[in-house]
C-alpha cells in the first residue's frame, strides 16, 4: 500500500528553539520520510507514511516539543503529492518570506552548557558564549526573520570545522543550533582599564582578574549578551555607596546577582514559585523579602526597604564571574540614571568611563539591548506582578492573535516607561521596556527601536496610534510621521482608556456580555476634559468605554515639582492645611498656597494621593524614582497587615459617593486626624489601603458590575492586590495583568486593543 502524504504546520514560538532538529530526529526514529523547514507561519512539515504512523508522529510532536518552544496552533492535513521522499531532511528556509510568527526571545544558559564551560577537559572550558538549541541570545542578535544564522549578528563568526560537525550531527545537542560557536571561531573577550589599556584577552585569566578587582572594591562594566551591566561586591558597603554616587542613583534599589537559588536562600525568603521563575529560561530579577542581611551591604543595596531584587546568572559570562568570585554582587543596568542600557564598546567607554574602573568587552554585536525583566509575587496570594517586561519575554505576546483586521499598525505608547507595539501581521509584538522619553538618549533609543521593528518585519505602518497628551514627545513624533505620510490613518487614544483596553485585551474579555468595571489608577494622564486624570473608574459594555467615576479633583500645581516632592501633593489635597506649615518656608508657603487657591489644572491622580499620604506618615525626602513613596507606604502597611490583629477601618465607611466620586479631601483629612491622634503610621497606611478597596466595592456594587479589571502603576503594589483578592474575590470576578506590567509599559498594547475593539 502506498504511503499517504500529510502536511503539518506548527505555529507559535517554534523558530530558534531547536524545533526542526527535534522533528528530524523524531521522524528518523519512526522511519518517516519527508522534510521540515521554517515557513511564514512557523514550521512546515511534509511527511509520507501510513496513517497510524503519522498519527503517532503528530501526537509525539505536541507531547515532546522542545522545552523552550511554545505551540499556539497546529494543523495536520492529508494532501495530494507527486513528490517521492527518499529520506527525511531539513530543508533550507525559502527567501523573502513574509513571516507571521512570534519572535524568539533570549534564553538563559542551560545546565548542559553551564557544565561545559566549567569542565577543564571540555573544548568550551571558560568560553562564556557556549549555547545550544535550547539556550542563548535570540532576539538581541536578530537582524530579520526567520531565525537563521545568516539573519543574526552571530553570522559575523564563521563556524570552525568542529562547530560545523556538531551542527550537522543529528545526535549532538548543537544539531542545527544557529548560535553555535566555540573559542576557536567565536566571540572574543577583552578586559581593560577605564582608559582603554588592555589587561587581558585570555578567558581563563580574565575572570580571575575580575574576582580580584571586585575584592578590591572596584566597579566593572561588563558586557553581557543583552548589553552592559555594572557590577561590584554586594558585601562591600563602600563599593556599593560609590556606585550610587557615580551612577547618580541616590535611593533606587540595586539588583543582586547570586550564584544560585540555594545561595539566595541564605539571605532572602524564597518559595518554590519564586525559585522556579529564577531558574526559568527567562531568568528575570525577582523581588524577595529579606530574611538575613548577613554580610550584604543592605542599607546601600535597598535603602529603607526590606526587599531585594534577586537574580542568578543568565549567561556564561555572569556564570563565570560568580564561579570565581563566589559572593553576591550588584548587577545593575550600565547607564547613568534614566539613560538606556549601553550595548557597544564605543558607547560604553564614552558613557561609563566616569562610573566604571574597568571594562569587560566582547565582540558580539548586540542589536537589541535589553534590561533584565523584573517580577514579584504578592505575599499572601502569590499573584504575579510584572514590574518590567524585557529580556526573556519581549517582544511577544503568544496568546494574542488577530485575523479580523489587516491594517499594519504602529502604537507609540506613553512617554514614561515607554514601549511600542506593532501589528504587522496576525501576531502582535510589544517591545522591551524602553524607558522615560524625557531623557534624550532614551528618546533616541525609542526612535531606533521603531526603525528596527520596521526593518525586521518589512513593515510600513498604515495606522498610527498615540497618546492624547498634547505635550508627549512620543505623540509629537507620531504626528510628524502622520503629517509626512498623508496616507497614514491615525488616532489619539486617552491614556487611561488605553490602560483599560490593555487589561481587557490581555484577559480576552472583549466579547463578554457582562459589563466590566475598569479600575485604572496611576500617576498622571491627560484626560478628555483636559484635566490630569489618574484615579479612574470606567465601564466597558458593547464595544464602548465610558468614564463613570474618579477620585475627586484637587489642584495640580507646579507641574513636575508635584511628582518630585510629596509635600506639595499633601498641601494641595489638604487645601493648605496648617498641619503642614512647618515643612515650608515663608516663600514656599505663600507661593504654593496661592497656586492651590487659583489652579489652572485639576487632577484625580491616585499616585499623588499615595505621595500625600506617605508624606503624612513620615516620607519627608524628595522622590528620586517613580513609585518611591508608594513602596514606602506598602512596606509599612504590609508589616502591620501581616502582624496586627487590630480591626480594619474604612475611613469613608458612612459616606455616600455622589456620581461615583471618591471624596479625596475628606479621606485625606481623616488620615491627618488619625496621625494627630497618635495612631501608628503602619495602622494608618493599612487602613488607607483598606479604604481604597472599600471604595472599589462601593462603586462596583452601586453600578451592579461584578467583573473588575485593574491596570495602572498603582497596581504594582502587592499588598493592595492581595487585599483586593482577600476582600473582593467572593463577590467579584477579578482580573489583573500577568503577562504585561500594570504600569505604562502596557499603554502601547492598550492603544492597539482600543483601536481594534472600541466603537468611535
């Protein structure tokens, strides 16, 4: 009986993950003839065998897929074919394909490759760029689709005879590994002073020198596979203090690199969920509770906090540093505070020579530099919160696909915590965290990211979406593109509606028949009424989003100063309450009070309310990084919530909300009164959180809405999320971000979702 011919198409994250060699070996095992190749939808397989064998083959593909792969869809169809297969082969990818698949992110170094670089008998001993089909850089080195060596910067290095033999050997872990290289043919290292003097170019020597320099308290700029990081001894108080001074980073916490999760457990509380995430192929930074500071320079690492962002080596370079040094080290983005991460030797030596004493350069061309991703889990309910989505996750959202709209769409996001989102095909691509566009270098990175995406995806936008804020630099760039290209359709989308659309889109709630209440709380966003919004309630129903409530307006004064100094927010909300008089000199008091009495703009910002409450409860310094006061409030409230048995108090318990408006001044006055009455700051902070939750409950109940969706930077607060789950989950269906950050990183994705789903 003649064998039947079948075509199988596998879509998802299936390029750059060893899928073709996996298919090859499986076909050989089952004695199936045919071929496998990359195509525009993922992986295409044509095979000939009897139907039972093909059925078994197909089932095993889905069950045994490579560890780093993610299958989003698969199809198998019997086809008519005159082609006769003599064997099973991996066919080269056709040229000029219009690819419609996820782009593979970077993977942390696997255990097998880690063992090789530490094995003195192995040819790759101390070669930090050792990779296989399951690990190593992907997105950071991608020039264009599909993921073939020729389309990456690793193609700068021609495989030697040994590497080529591994590449062709179906029994080797590097069979068809597009990033394969070794010390004979691959990436080189160079260790220099900050003046450019070369101290060593020998791998085994370099990492011993790095350990010596770290012991002496030196700061080193080290080029990792996704860009440069700054490292120093995390147990050396003076070294960490010096790094803060040089980096101009007064209080924002530093991440700490540990040798492994066992080492982390000596200092920090870590459970299985957190351990698994740290050891995953994404290997993000995970925020953990401090248990035993021991020899860590804790006051310099994480000032005034009881948490540390912990990570373990995600690359061979960091692995070798930790093997030689042993102790925890600071590992922070190599930049001045607010600037983007450096990726080239020229850029790094120019930017970082005043920060770093020494440099570890490598010859890999990093095309898409990325910061480390940052995550945490809430203490009680283990709800995942993404604080920064970057290396290991960007630029894909595997669960998001659309076939309903054919326009090519570019979304510019927000100015703070910027990302961009594009829809060049049926897949959506959300960029890595870019940063604050008020920094000129970050703005240039933003422009470059747009250029790179249009090149990678052979993409010219037909629709441009951007924030409605008239002064956002992202919006101004978008408008300039629209004016240059008359054929481009554009739409301005209100900031908080984009947040709401982002959570609805992430959770696939667009087609629900139920009304959804969006609780969108953040720092600022330009409102439809030309006021500054930030404490918003929206209703989604039948393809419409309407604002139905908010935090009551209070004066927005002194522009950026208000978001940099919490005492200004406190004075504004309290209407110049004499309680704050001692914190202002005469000139300040007169100027600020006058501005508050005659405001040109009002705000409903929940972020600034958190700042004001934090000021009442003891945070009297300037704000050096976004969310600093909220983190302080969360810390003192969490401690009280975890230990105290005192009854929770709703400061607005007997207050009716007119038109779903939370009475901001009344709530704030209650907090001031509690402080005057000697209530502990922890108890007040806890009750403030609880009051906000009761406000949500009151507005949801009065509007008869049972499905609640949360977005905005305020929901990075793990205590607030835990308390929402504890007190509202019985009566309401709750939706939080899990694949995107709740902060402004999700705005670009929200702009896309708003455009695709909301009636205009």
